[in-house]
C-alpha cells in the first residue's frame, strides 16, 4: 500500500512568488493535515482538511491557503513568498478524525525562498 | 489551549545504556499522547500512543513511554540504546477528534558507539 506522497520534493522560489505543494493521502484516508517544520521551531500546524472541508487553521497569515479535492488529495498554496517561509512542509493523513487516530506523514516538500 | 514541552534540545547516550527523552504537556481535559521519530530527510514515523489504561505504553523498535498524570509527563524510554536510534523525536498531544495534534519542538537523540 502506498504511503502519503508529496510533490515536489524540493521547490526553489524567489521572494514574492507563489508556491503550490501537493499531497496524496493513503487510500481510504479522508483527513489531511499540513505542518511547517522550520529550523528550531518544531512542527507548526498549518491546516486540516476533512471530507473536502477546512476543519481548522493554525496561526498563519491568510497567504497560506489550501484545498482538498474530491479524491481527498490536497494542495497547499503560499502566496507572496517571504524568506522566512523557507522550511520543510509536511503533509499527513489519517483514516478519520478520532482523537486516538495516528497520523501518517509524507517525506515533505523542502521549500527554499531566495 | 494545548501545548507540549520537550525541555532538552539534545540527549546524548552511549550505545547499550538506557535512554530517556522527556515530554510534559498541558491540556484542558484528558490527553491523547503520541511519540513520533524523524530520521534525516524523512517524514515522521509513529512510535507509540497513550489513550487510556495502563500508564506504561509499549511501541515500535523497543521503545516505551510512561504516562504520569500528576506530573503531566509522558517520557519516552528504551532499556538499551542503539546507534540506529539516533534521530529527532517529537512528542505530541490532542484532546479530542476535533482538536489538532500539537507537537513539541523535538529532541535530537545521539547514540554514540
């Protein structure tokens, strides 16, 4: 069974540009989560989608947005890129939104903003 | 609000010795606690979780964790460390299916031969 897949693996952009990151969850998983992992800051929660709806949002500006498609894959968009957006962006999926449900993570997209 | 603290940025231990990676949490309500491990250039992998019941939880790769409600702690332990255990370890907490999983900042474990 395929795990969570993310694309691209690496993405290089310049300040002010837009970045689009993609995630395919494990088959049968309906919840998709996005986290930002910046150096020294641990994992910061960005967005949570379930059944096509945005369920929760972390403390990030509106230029971070996303969506979930009918096949449960997801897209994270970052507009007006800033240097501090450089980080590893991790996507995770779970079967359902239970409190005891573990998350399955992809390998991430390394975004570099120059 | 829910939060997790991992007080040590790095833990050093010699191979064969026991290891402990510390985690404390703060929540309103009953916590659901998790440990994940991240190897270089990889995503996070699930190690173990505490939901209810026995305070000692056993997980993957010989790891275990002890839930202590009075100290609001969930320390990760292993009786005998391996060099291959060297990685970044994250503790995480949530309180319900409608809350997000909140992670600590991570602790780098370095096991020397």
